[in-house]
């Protein structure tokens, strides 16, 4: 009997997508097809690969309206925001296409008489990309498009919550003329995903997901010696210094905490505010939060949709309740947002004060619209608290002093430091994490290094 995946839409609880899961024979066919396609695709000149992939991006962007609606139905983000995911996809894909000629150019050491020496970047082979549901295209494009640019073949395994995203990738690639076998997707069970990652035909795995998922990837890839790039969890902090533009900090950090219903690995989850600005900052965040509109994500007026499933909402509720039991204070009345009790994925945003690091809300990943705010007495205290975490994806500083911000940034244990912004991936910069936030890198020219290997050419030209 064929197993199936069923995507339950958080919008109304109905089955939105149902697909058969691939069995062992189909997985093997995909692996064989990828192997057959690898050498011809890698042999194409870089400019020709980029031309084909540019057409694929064009084809994808042309379907923005349909793709945006599918995102909303599959994972619940308000329809007013989902077109921005396609714009982000386009920005990242086009940047990596533009960066490829320089990033993948051969490295030429200093001239040496009688020799010609160079280091070329050559494709790894078959890349397996395992993508999550929360930003289903933005997380996938970071690896899929650069891997193909570099001459690799790709098999995409997308989340069961967002299976149509894998199918949209294939649709765009086929329409652009990407050869058969170069890009494929598979809908798989967890067990078969692990077997795929451990197959010796797989050269590398790019995974975005939980810390426990990252451990599973490492265990699976050990069997076949595939390399692994991991983008895992976050508990990203922000620090508002005394000299910050407070209105800007309030607007930016409130959005950073609650956009996508807080379901972002790099969303703002804990905020530290200079004592002299603390009360004004908290009042501003509360006032702005109360203006959010929780409701059906199909309504263009909705600014806060459901989280992905009821169990996820209940996990956030549990964190908030635990914090309150330990002495935290909730500043948002859930009644302002209608029903937000257990049993529904529609979850009111929450701002908590009187929090400390003994509480899960300030330590563990919170994948929902809740944020804790603490007062601090100095830069040093802020840095100490920001680093007091098992995660290290991004950190944000709000200040008018660029030099001081860079000094503080140097002391932060994180992959990205923001000044006066947050929760954004610039494709020209390396996207990476430290500690339990992962390893490896995507985006920027550095990202191509994770998807290729160096190959040295040492030619004696005179005898």
C-alpha cells in the first residue's frame, strides 16, 4: 500500500494537498538519473548554465500570484505578504547568478617561470536539499540555485507542509530547458529521507530545520561520507542602546518578532533595552502589537495569520504559561485578538516582561509570536546576555554609534550582526550560524565554496 503525505492547511484545517510518497525503486531511479545528468550538466559552460537558470527564474516569477496563494494555503502566512517571498527568491537567485562568474573563476597563483598553475572550483556532484515550510522558497533557493549554477545536480526533498513548492521548482526548471535529471524532487518519509542522505551517490546535503533534525542529518550522512551544511534553530537577540532611534527600533523589532507569526529562525525572540529607554520602548512595542490584526490569512487586511498547526501554537502557549508561572508578566490581552486559547492555530501575539534566563521563553527556540524584553544596565551586560544561548544565528544592535556597534558585534557569538535592522538575508553576505544554529554557509560568493571542491592544476610547461 502506497503511503501518502497530507498537507493540513492551518487556514481552515482541511487537507489542501495529498501526494504519494516515493518508494525505494523511485528513489533509486532518481539517484541514477542524477548521476547520468551530472557530467553533461557540469560540462556546459558556466554562462550557458546561467542563461538557462535565468530563464527558470523568469518563469517562476511569472507565476507569482498563484505561488503566493499556495504559500498562504499551505503554511498560513497572510496573503498580503506571500508575494514578497517570490520577490526574495528572485533577489537571491539573480544575485547568485550575477556573482557566479567571479566566485567560480579559477584562482591564479603568482607566476612561476616554466609552470602554469591554477585552482578551479568544480562541482561536488549530487546535492540533496532538505527544505522547511516556514519560508519554503527562501530557504530552498539558497542552496538549489547556487548548486545548479556551480554544475551540480540536485534532488529536493521539501516539507510535507509545503510539497507544492518542490513541484513549482521543477515546473520552472523544465520550462527553461534544464535537462532531465539535473533537478528532481522527491516526496519522502523521514526514514527514506535518511536513506537518501546516506546513499554513496550523494555528495552533499543542505539541510534547514531543527537542531534534532541536524543531528539526524549528521548520523545519516556518516554512512556515505557526504558533507553537510546545516541551518538550524535560533533564539535571536536584539539590544537597544541608550542612543538608539527609539521609534525606528520599536517598529523594526516588533516586526522582527511577529512577522510570519514569529515562525522564523532569525526572528527576534529576546530584546535587551538600556534601562534609561526601557519603559518607553516597552510601551511602544505594546502599542504597536495591539494594532496587529489576527485572522484568516486570505483576508488582505490580516497582518497576523495562524501558526502552522495547533500543536505548534500550544507549544508557544506552554512557554508563555511557564514564564508567567516563574514571575513574568504578559502585556498583551489575548481577548483583543479574539479566540487564542488551546485548540486553534490562531495565536495572539504576546509581549513578556519581568523575564530572565531561567525561563524557557528566553532560552529555548520559540517558533511563534512571543517575545521577552529585559532591561540592562550596560553594553557589557547586554553582550553577556545575548551570548547566553546555545544558538548563534543573528543578533541586532540599535544605536547611532556605528563604531561602538562594530566593537560590540565583534564580541557577539553569532553568524550575522545587524545594526538598526534585523531578520533579513542580504544575498551578498554569507548566511551562517554558530553553536547550535548550524554549520556551513549559503549565499554570497562564499556560499559557492560549500557547493564545490578545489581542484589544482600544476603544469610544467617547459622541459
